[in-house]
């Protein structure tokens, strides 16, 4: 697949007998979803949708991690709070629309730890397989934010209300691959060395069976698009609350990402002035 140079610096693509394998290729950044990575994923999926020669897609990662999720320091900039809120809502909705809008059968091959949006987006695919060293973390409550990626709907349907609350709530349960299989979050587990061979086998079976694009848990596309839009608004509100701003400012400062940290400190300090005009 011919990607733009910027996108090609984020992703590796390989097409063989109708199967497109997309590999997130920033292992030094734990395949975190910066704007560059998210734009690359959007470009790859849009081109795959338009190519008749692509019959199915596998998405995976390179290195130790599948993905560390959205990299906030790489997505937010200083701007008026109302515009920032609108940007957060739009970016979040657009991110998951990449997966919802995929028209080809989509298998997520989780090659290692997956965090946040990389977990919730996987549940918008047609299936998920994980390496035996994978873990699944959705620490939204700990961060002081609301569920995203349609997880408020998809998680209870896939794994039941109790397991969904354990993952999305204050416990922040992080199941490993075998636990994720047991609760129904994923559908198969393979050894790390055999993950891609197994993923390719599954997709070949799909093609032989004439499988069409389906959503996990039998969910309806229009319904999930509406959920995505609503969750994105709630998330944007949560991102601009004092608890989240303080947490991110401290976290980024500890990581020596001083400029992004300053953005959050400024927002927190001036919040009493602007929160009524959001």
C-alpha cells in the first residue's frame, strides 16, 4: 500500500492474497497514538476500504507493546478552552470512526500490552486475538475520565456488567490474555512467536467462509456511531475538569515533558475564569 511519507514512518503495510497487514511501527514510543499515528491509521484504513484487492485486514504492533494508547502530550496544544474542548471531542470521535468505518473484516492481533483507546478500539473490530504476554488496561477511572471507544456499551455486551465495571471502574482490573479469553474480551490466544501465523490462519478462514464485516457482540453500526459521538462529548468535559488537569500536569512533569505539562498547569490555574464559558 502506498502511504504518504509521514504515514509510512508510522506504519508498515503488507498485502498478500487479499489480506492487508498493518503494523504500528513506533516501538520506541510503545506505538503510542500521537496525531501522526492516528492520521496514519486513518489513511491506511481509508485506502484499504477503497481497494477491491483488500479483502480483510489485520492490525498489530511491533516491539513489546501493541499500543500504549493515546499520547496526550502529542495531541493537545495551547488554545482557548472552548476550542480545546471541541478539538478533544472531535479527535476522539474521529479516532474511533476509523475503526467503525472499516468496511473489510478486521482482526486485531494484540502482540503485547494494550492500554486505553487501543483496547476499546479493538472491540470495534470483527475479532481479537492476543499473544500470551498481552494485557488489557482501561484506566479511565484512575485518570478521572469517562469511558470512550463505545466501551460503555461494548464492554458489558462482550464481557458482562461485572467484568466491565472491574475494567472501567475504580478497580482498573487489567486482565492478561488468558483472563481476557475467559471473560470474552478476546476470542483466541497464541504464543507470542506464533501470533501472526495464527492471525493469518483465522483471516484465511474468514475469506474461505465469505465472512463480511461484522461488529463484535452483534452491535449495530449506527447505534455505536451515536454512542461514540455521545461518549466523545462526555470525555471532552472530563478532560477539562480540575482532577484530570492536575493529574496530567503532574504526570507529564515527572516524565520530563515540561512544555505539555505547562499547558495543563496553565489550564488548571485559569480554570476558575473559563469554566463557565465552555
